[in-house]
C-alpha cells in the first residue's frame, strides 16, 4: 500500500494483531474505503474500529468472504493484507 494506490479502493485486513491494526490505520489514512478488519478476538476488533476500520468481522460469527462481497457489490476486495499467518486465512485472502 502506498503512493495513493488505495484511495477509494476496498481493503481487507485479516488479523487484528499489532501489524493488522497498523495496516488498518495506514489503509484508512491513504483513503481506502471500505476498510474491513477480520479476526476472532472481539477486544482486538474493537481496537480496529478505533483506528479506522469501517467494518469489523468476527469470523466465528459471520462469513467474512460473504460480508466483503456484499460490501463491494459482489466484486470482492481490491486489496487483502493477511496478518494472521495461518493456512486458512491465506486461503481466505485469495478467495
């Protein structure tokens, strides 16, 4: 992400750890919209809202791919930043 490439484009950040939260803040600062954060820890997801996520998704409660498709008119995200580091989320990032 850089050089204004994300202004007006959708960004999904997978994983609400420190790197993921930073990615949310940077995407928002660059003008991305919507910025979506996914994860399983509600406390961390709440922090994501505080740093600029337009939508947070607890993947235990909602289908992240379906929600992102709904938010983007069926297209899917322009950018996905995978910050969880496990096989399932890497596969989800390319779906």
